[in-house]
C-alpha cells in the first residue's frame, strides 16, 4: 500500500484495500486504509465512517485509534481527537 500511495496510484491502493477480506485486525486495517484514502480525496463523511469502523474492529490496536484521532484533529475537532487519542493510549496499556 505504501508503494502505491507513494506513486499516487489511488485506484490501485483502493483495489488492494478492497481485496482484503476477513475479520478482526485485517478488516480494521482495510477500513483504516480506505478511510485515509477517502480523507485525501476530501470525502470527509465516508472517511470518518471508515475510520470509526476500523476502530470498532481494531480490538485495541492503538495505530488505528491514532489514525482517527489525527483525522479529527485535521478536521478542526480537537476535543474529539483528544478523546480518541486517550482511547489509543489506553489500548496500549
């Protein structure tokens, strides 16, 4: 995914992410990646939905929480970002 992102191949990146199936952390990474792609495209509502879905499936993976927190911070929602960041921190303990 990182290579596709670096090359600017959004369609390849989306195809790769959509090809990931499964549950648990695999699904969390799929939704996290799709959310980040949609955020880069300015699809804010869809991006937030996917990032929140990733958190719901992450089962304590702090990286996924951090992605949502950063998204919220960039969208000018610092209070929500801090709350999610605290959840990320708690997931690491």
